[in-house]
C-alpha cells in the first residue's frame, strides 16, 4: 500500500469516517452472494487477495450496474472487451453479468495486464483506461526522461486521464480497509457464506417454474443468474445455471425429469401474411428464441398452416437496455437533505458512488451536508 501517497491517504481517511464505514459495510452486505466465489478464484489464479475488492469500485457489487459508457456487470466489461475471456452476449444472455464467468474473465485480464506491465498498480490502471492508453502514457514518460515510470510517476506527470488518476488510489484505499474489516472498525457478520453449484439444464428452463417445482426462492435464483435476459435459460448445453449448493440435488432432479414442463409455450399456426419477425413482435419473443425452439426452422420459409412453438417470455422481466453515455447517470432530480442524511447514505439510496454526488454538487467527500440543503441527484429507479 502506498502509505506515503497523499491521494491514497486522503481517500482512505474519507472511507474511515463513520459514514464511510457504514457505506462500506452496506456494500459488503451486497457482496455476500459473490465474494466467497471471487476470493476462491483469486487464490486459484495466484493473484493478490486485494483484487477481490475491485468490484466495490467498478460496480458497488451490483451485477446489474451499467456504467455511463455501457460497461456492465460486477467487473464492468464493455461489449468489445469480452473477446477471449469466456463470455457471450446474445438474445438469451449477457454474460458480463454472470458473476462466475465475469470474475474469471476479469482475473485473467488483470493477470494479462500484470504480465504486460510488470507492476500491479499499472495492471489495475490498465484495467480502467485500457492497455493502449497506459502504454502510450508510459512511452510519453520515457521520452521525458523517466527510466522506468511507475503508476505514481505517470500520475505526477499528468499523463493519466482524471478517472484513472483517481482510480488506483481509491481502489487501494478501499482494499486496505476491507482486507482487514474488523481491524478498521467495520461491523462484521459471521453468516455462513453462500456456496453455489453450476447445473447445466440443456434445455430452456423458466426460473419461476423451476423455483415452484424445486422449492428454491425465486429471488435467490434471479440474484445468482442476472445474465438471463428473460429469466429463461437458453437451449443447448452451453449454459450453466447457478443454484445454492444445498438445493442443487433438488434442482437437478426437476430438470432431469422429462415429464416436467419448465417453460411455457404458445403454439402459433402460421396464417396468411405472417412473417417470423411479425410473430416475434406479437408474442414479445426474440426471433432467435423461436428459431432455437423449432429445430430445422428456416426463418425465410415459414409455411401457411405450419405450427410454431413460441416460448412465452413476454411476462418475464424485460432485459435491461444498454444505455447511452449521456443517459447514465442523469442528475435531473433534486432532493432536500433530511436530518441524518449524508453523502454516503444518499449514495446507497440513489445507487451512485458518493464521490459522484459530491462532484455534481461542488462538494468533496469531506464536505458536511446540512438539513434543508438541496442537492442534485439522479431520478430514483421506479420513479415515473
């Protein structure tokens, strides 16, 4: 840890305030379903233990988080950055939100960065700004006479973009606290960690029907599998469903029973003027889902009187849309500070980083807000 660096010390001090510690405790509570798996994979790859806390900075441990640039999941992968890291995006899934696959992808990416740059601070910086941008900054420093510039030298010379200049000190400050939560005064809970098993359905399975027939809480299944766009697993053997280890046997028994109906279907008889795209729009089901459910179907040659199997996905939760950079987060609302409100508590309420609320209101993390103040905030989710 860079104890001599003023930026690191300042951020660490802010997180160690009473409100900062409450915020970190709340994020750790949100991390409980995922952190044991992440820590195990960090050990598997032989990487520094502190990397398990990078999702605090990336997504606040929310797998449904979408950044202003369109990055998604716990580890905030962009669409164009998943190649080679074992994730796919299609009409059924967005595996940037799969906590197992994205964790393995992110740790492999960090290991690749370390191999490329030979230093963990640089590897973490490259995770934020990209390998090319970091390599360009290093080259510029060398041209200016620096023999082996490290992250802090690049920062001092102003060769990093503002986000990356703050990213590494912030991560290290958070990691230095969460690595030893009790020692740093955070409330600790000693609940049994969640243990997960992967089950390969091999066929479409509606999480709601699986929950009812296997006796697993639906909220738990959805929390563990947020990559599913419609709450229905894709056809074929390539997808693994995450289930609590204690319920894995019951889930397998239900899935392997051929008499169990685990997806609701419509049967549509093709009429004059029908097209596959029109049928997809009518039922609210993606075309690939219809094609996958009808082996041998040629989308351009459906025939009058042909009966199509259409997965009933319309009343399932719709997929989260990818949002443009200028849509997230939009600070288009305001709130009047109530008694007891802090930047940290408002951060949890509006699901944005506390630094962002401070920045948008001309404040810093060290600023004190008072009852009656009006602050700019995003619109709360679910508010019309």
